[in-house]
């Protein structure tokens, strides 16, 4: 009887440990999934006016041009244009992967991703129209290398914005009346010597905007 009682408590104790491990394991998995969801949601900016209109994380798209293929991860939204007939479609690119070795280095691949947001867009007008829809594409000024490409870094309200009128003609999207603007002051420094390291394996650097881009 004593052995039976000891055996019972031993088995009960082992079962308790197993249940606790299972609970902690389930909580760990749940925490991990919540963390992943939080990170994905956090990729979209919250400080670009108008802040009352939320961004939607759309995942990724691929764009190929001139033998260069990039995959970019982005958010988008539509905002009213107080001076125009159409709403403005906006995108924000937060990560870029170069799968083909684009000529020109990281900044060129990131530029190619921004170009992709225009050329892949389904929000466009007819080129015969006098007034055409606008698309604004944002990216951070600060970027850093990650395993398969480059990712926005710096955690600040510092963006490069390209705005163009877009229309569709003869099977292709045409950009016109494009302009660049910089929002905020980059919290990261320019790369040493004014050029990105080759290879660029670490460091969060300002890559500039428009005609002031750093390669």
C-alpha cells in the first residue's frame, strides 16, 4: 500500500510537470504569434499625415525591369486630395529583397522597389484625361542590411516621398509630373566616405532622397 501511494504521488507529480510544460509551451507559442503579428503591424507607419487614416499591410509584390527583379514589402492606403479630383493612392515600402543581383547596389534595388509600386498599381487613369490620379510612394531615409536584402531602420518620422501622376496607355503605366520631398530629419548618419560599404553587411545609414541619393 505504501508503494502504491508513493507511486501515485510520483505519477501525479510527473503529470503535473508535464501539464505545466504544456501550458508554458502553449503560452510561448501564443506569445510568439502575437509578437509576429505585432511586428508585422508595426511595419506600417503611424506618423505620416493624415494620421487618422490607417495603413494596411499588403505583404509583398515582385517587380522586374531591365533584368533586375526585386520583392518589396509594403503598406498602402487612399487619402483625399484637397486640390484634385481623385483621391491619392499611397504606398510605403519597408523591406526590399534583391533576387537577381541588380546593377547599382542596394539603393538601386530600393529605387526599383519604389518604381514597382507605381508600375504594379491598379489605381490609374486614362492618359487622355486632362486630370490624372496621383500616387505617392514613401520609404524611410534610413536603411540597414538584413539576411535577404534591406530593411527600413531608425524608428523615426524621416521619409523620402515620390509623388507622380499615373495613367495607363498602350499596355503600360506612364508616370508624369513627378516630384521628390524629404519629411523630417534622418536619425541615422550618412555612410562613411559618402558611399555605402561594399559589401554592406551592417549599419543603419541614410541613403538620401531624390537627387541626393547615396549609392
